[in-house]
C-alpha cells in the first residue's frame, strides 16, 4: 500500500518510514510568527533559555495591527523588534511589507516538501506550494525558539477531488466555500486534506492559496495541492533553498474521499456567524450592506484586485457603502498601482489602504458598529470578528464583494 503526502513528507524528514497515527518530533524547516511574537517572547523567557536554537528557521512579519493603531500595539512591535535584534533573527519584515502568508510566499520560504509551522491558523496556505503547513500555539512556538523541536501526531488523510470547469467569474473562493458548506466546520478535523482534480489544477497559484488557506475552516491540519509546472514557474525566481517535490502515491490509502462537481456552481456566500453557513448568493439577495472589504491572506492578491477593478471601472461605489481595499503585500500594492487598478478603484470611490490584515482581525481598521453589515473576502465571520458582536459579516469572493459595493446590497455579481 502506498503512502499519502503527509506520510511521505514526514518519512523524508525522519529518515525512516512513518505511518498515520505515529507521534514524531521534528525540527520544522520554517517557523513563522507575527505580531504575537511579543507574547511568544515572554513565554520563551520563562523557559529560561537565553539563546534561540536556530534563528535562520524563523520568519517574523508584523502584519496584524500594522502600523500600530494604539500604544498597546506599538509596545508589542517594540518588543518584537528588540527580540529580533537580540537573537539575530535576520528574516524579519516590519510593518511596511504585508500579510505574513503573502510575504512568505513572495520571499520564497513556501516550498514543496517543506514542513512549515506558524503561530497563525492560516499557515495551511503553504500547502498551495506542496508544503506541509499548519498552525501552532504560542507556547509551541516558544519551545521551537528554545529547542527547535515540535511534536506531531501524523494525521489521517482525506482526498477531495474537484471536477469540472469553473463557470465564468466563479472563483476559488466559491469552490472552497461550497466544500466547507457541504462538509461542515469539522468535516476534515485533524485531517491532511489533499485537493486534486481538473478544477484544482486549472486554478492559478493565487487561487490554490485560497483553497489551502481556508482548509483550516473545515478543521484540516493542512491542505495540500500537488506542485506542477505553474508551481515551479512561480518558485523559479524566488526559492530560498533547494526543495523536493513530494506527492502521494497513486495507491495511497485515505480515511475518506469526496468528489465535487463545479460545472454549475453559483456564487457562494457564508452567512453569519459561521464559515460553514454557506448558501448561494441568490438566497440572501438584496440584503443591504454598510461595508465591503476586499483583502486578507485569502483574497488580497493581485488577481483579486484586478477582478474588482475590472468590475468597477466606469461605475461608482454605492453612496451608503464603505469599500475598503487592502492589498495583501507592498509588492501587490505596487503592481496594482502600476497596472492602474488602484487608480480605477479610487476613482470609483473605494478607499485603498496599506498592506496588512486590516479589518480581518477586528478592532484596528474598518471596525463595524452595532447593527452594521459587511461583505468580506476574508476567511472568518464569527461574532465580533470585525468589531461589534451585533454586526453581521458575510464571506464571499472578490467579485461578489465588489458587486455588493456597487449595488449597496448583496447581489449575484453576474447582474453587475
């Protein structure tokens, strides 16, 4: 019997055959943390070690509250900068760079066959490049700073095959919302999910990042997409180190296999207050909104901004809507500016902001008041996620977000 991706990647790391259910200790290839490095550094000090095990495996990005919106966050950032300086962590990106998952991808840290951990749940994003990427806790990251080691129980694997051709305008976000809506927020709990099928291979790398990013929203330990020519083309100019492509064996055994046909998929939307509360946009048509948010680590990339600009060109943002656009990184911001996308959005009435997480985290920029409604291209819509617990957040694709910003209400973007 062949091995799954997760069994093979850990077998390579351990230098011996590894099976599902085994508990192993490994030194990850990359350990990522962000603003929460301040809190992690406090735990690190409590361990009593005054030396970082291997500074070169760590990548730290200030992105969640950047630039600092309050004295509290300014102090956090100050602590992080001092920590980086003291322990010689060279892979540090300050508030001008962008969202951690986008930055690590752009800077060539996300590579096939690597084991990448991050003190952020959406570290699953790196599975789009054929890596094992997973989120860990702050205490676990502090231990990696001190010892380099983390333990894992090798998860069972699930295979999700997505077949068919995407209808015009339908995107990766619609695919993953459709899957999550069908299997639920715990449908892949602690599973290594392998996404395959024609609809997945047809996606751009940005689209694949969307799929892998949101695999955590169905409980997955990681989301994996096998590398191909698109992956290698993306990595060729930026890979930080050598890498090895690892794929599941054709006869690998899975705990479960699911198939989805997306030939007739409609625009999808996750309704308040859970990500798996998914319906076609038509089911909530005409619901008035106060804010539209385009950005985050799931949908703030260049192609997402291009979609918004192409839809809104020659139109205006509804007078009752705040349309906030947060490019995922400074590189995306510059490319979107050079291509004229930002100018188009600004002329239409959108507010183009600095690269960073923005409203996704809540109480920093774009905070919602009680009773307000936001449509967002981000990945979570829990109560209080963007400010007031009495606000409502709907999750949808960049096309659906832009359409709502124009119409002032939730609509099928094909009407726009």
